[in-house]
C-alpha cells in the first residue's frame, strides 16, 4: 500500500517537532527535526530531490510526528532518538567511547596517577582531563613519570614492597614504597605533575626555577641539579607543545569531502593545550551539503553522546542553523557555548590544523577503499566469478592441544573488515584436537542461519586448512543445499611462508596458482590472517576464563599454611598468578618442584 502523502500533510501540525519516517516493517528510516513540521515534511513530496533522498522517500510507509514546545527541544529529542534507533539514513558517529581521564586520589599518602576510562562521581580525589584517546593519556603519564618520578604501581604492589623496583633504578620513580622520599616532597612532585597535565606547565617551571635557586643558595647542589633537570625537561615539553602559550578550551570540527567519502576531524584543546584528535567517517547517504552535514555531526557528537561541551566550538564551515545549535548546546551544557567558523590568530591555526587532519584522513581512507576495490576485482578474475564478490567469510580453528577449542568467522566487504559481523563459536562435543569436526560444527551453525534466511550468505566462503578441511566444508555446503556459495580452501605451503600458500577452488582437484605479488592473493592472506588472529583471541579468552577458576585449594601439596604464605608473599592471588617459577620458589616452604606444579596449575 502506497503512503498517502497528500492526506497525511493535510492533517500534520505546523508546530516545531520531530518526525520519524517508517518502512513497511515499521523500522525507522530517518529521524528529523523541524521548526514547522508541515513545511518541512511537505518538502519531501514536492519539488526537486536528489536521487538518494528519492530512494528513501519511496520506502516510506508511515510517518510519526512528535510536537515539541520549541525548536531547541526538537533538536534535543532528535538526537536522543537517533542515538536510540540508529536509523540508516541519519548521520551516525561510530565512536561511542567517552573521553579517558587521569584520576588522583586524596586517600593515599603517596597517590599514583591512574588511568580511568569513565568519570565517576567520587569525593575521594579529582579527575584530570579529559583526553582524546587512551594513547594521549598514556603518553602524558609516561612524560610525568619521567619528569617527576611519580609511582605507577598498583596499591597492592606498593603495600608489599620491601625494596625499590626497576622503575626506581631507571629513575622513573622516587621509591615512596620504601621511604626514599618524604610524603611532603612526593606530594609536591605530584602536584607539579597535575598542574602540567592541566596545561599549567609555565607555573610549574617558575616554581621549580625558584626551588633550584633556593637549593643552590643552601649549597645543596645535588638537589639543585635535580630541579635543573626537571626545568630543562619541561622547557623541551613546552617547545614541542603546539601553541602552548595560548589559552582557552575549544573543540575544532573540520569536514573534508571528495567523491566516494567524507571525513570529519575533531581536535580538542584544553587550557590552550592541544590534546589530540579523533576522526570520523560519517555516511552522507542523503547527499547533504557540507554545512548541513557538519551541523548534524556536531549536534550528535554532543547531544547524542556523553562528550564534554567546551565553551567554544570552531568549525571549518558556517553551520546551518548555527543559532539554534548554540542555544541547544548551551542548554545541554548549562553554560554559554559559542559556535563560530570565523576565527583569527591562534584559533585560525587550530582550524587549519583540523582541516589538514580531515583531508589527510579522508585521502588515506579513499586510497584504502580504491585498493580494496582493485583486490576484489582481481579476486573475481582469479576465481572466474560471474560477478564481483561483495562479502567474504573466512573460518579458522584455534586450541591448545585440544583445550578450549574456538572457531572464528570473520567478514570482509568492500569497506574492509566488517567487525560487527565477526563471530566466535565455542566448540563442544568433539574429540580434543579434531579440527575437522570442529570446523564442521562451526560451519553448520553459521550456515543454518543462512539457510533459514536469518543471515546474509557470503559470496565466497574461505576455510583455513588443507584438503581435508576443504572436503569437509564441501560436504557441509552440499548437505545444506548451499552449493551456490563459492568455496575456497587456503592450505599453507611446505615452508608455511606467506605467498607460498596453495589455493583450492571448490574441490581439491582445482588448485589455483597466484603469484606472490597478486593483490587478489594479498586480500586472501589478509582475511586469513584476520581469522587466525580472531580465533586465537577467542581461544585465549575462553582458556583464561577456565583457568581463572583454578584456586590454590585445587593444587596438590598446597595446604592452608603454604597457601597463606603464598598470598602473604605476593599480596593476593593476582600476585601469585603473575609470579614466575623462580619467584614462586622464593616463598618459604615452596621448593622448585612445587613451584613448577603451582605455575602449571595456574597457567597450563
């Protein structure tokens, strides 16, 4: 039944609000907002539309409307619905991770700088950040430990140290665990590190310079030399830091577009200090103009995800409905937020850097897509297929001498690895080490969903193994009437070196010889290696989960007394698991033979 747009538009409200376009299955195609619902929705059924929007409109079976009190309220509701429903025609940002932080507790006499992924409501310390990525956090922590020698160990390790660790020997820690530094001096160093992480390194440099001169006046030249080294390291850090002398909090959004793709880079600046960048590749399925697309990205970035809103947001394009978005962000953040694309001075430098990042990321993305398309085309030619394959699936088996067997299924399409479709299969009920039976079980479980219509069938099914695995896979496909799926076997060569694999098409009597320089072979190697990696990851996770259930009580020869000594010596069961054989043998009552037994019981 065709959607009756004329009848619908005759009754729709002229108020601001949000609309949801639904298909025949009542799935949401698109969520939008409007200052005047009737005028906005009428534009979809009158006038000129681009081809992609026409294709979406042709699928509309119904439209649901929610009236709001204001356009700002509509914008907030729109982003809530996009986050919840993830419609296929809306701009969707794939990176839902929150910014990481550094946490400093007030409850420990010698606190460590701790990495935290999520900011929680805590009254026992303070958070520093946020940072754009975990790499930025770890790099910052590494610098602070190098300059100020703050500890990096866990509290459980700290509490049971009797002598300094290697970090002290390489001058990356001041050894507070054994009293080599007073609590006052350690707190001073920690506060200096925190100030640097907050972008206030100039203040720290001034304090250290004053302390250096004071130590020199007291003829304490060793202490003065330490302060001098810290000042020099901070000066080098300030020279490397881009526009370090500027001030302000801002996020900078830059959009780059080329035929075939769109890239958005987001640079984060806090206290004038560039923290790093994030990159997104939103799909522009409706061919939106750059200013409209970037406005969608900015609104979803803050209103649809838990990102901190700075006082200033700089964009590469003048955004559509800038005033509306400014008002919504200010209301969302509870403070005044300024949106601008016209900037000068150091802000123009930030903007240009973001534009450069976006263009470079997009160029890299398009180069990879072009290369992938070429590989798929050459694979079609090598396998003599009537049409270019759209979906490749590869299976592999991983286990340790038959223990915790896991099969992997990885999927590639013309965008590269499609990780949302990756699957692990826990293999049960087969003899240990029987790879053929394990592969048969994994393929059967996967292909049953294809047979029932629940899953998409691959164009090419790749099995990592020799002739036996290929014959078994052939039998599974034929037994399930799925012979239309092209089957490819990848057998390792005698030397097991990349480029010397033997490929079999459909059956073992149809080998394919591809040169080691063939892009088609490189594509096969890529998906084979990815399936191998994914299988090992799943196997290790399953094996480690099983082994973590082992306790000291289950180990022969470990009674209450020895168990108590082990836990006391290493500070808990986690410390025992981390210990080597030699370290275990140092525990009172544990000889080398028993240490070997304990190690194998906990690690295999």
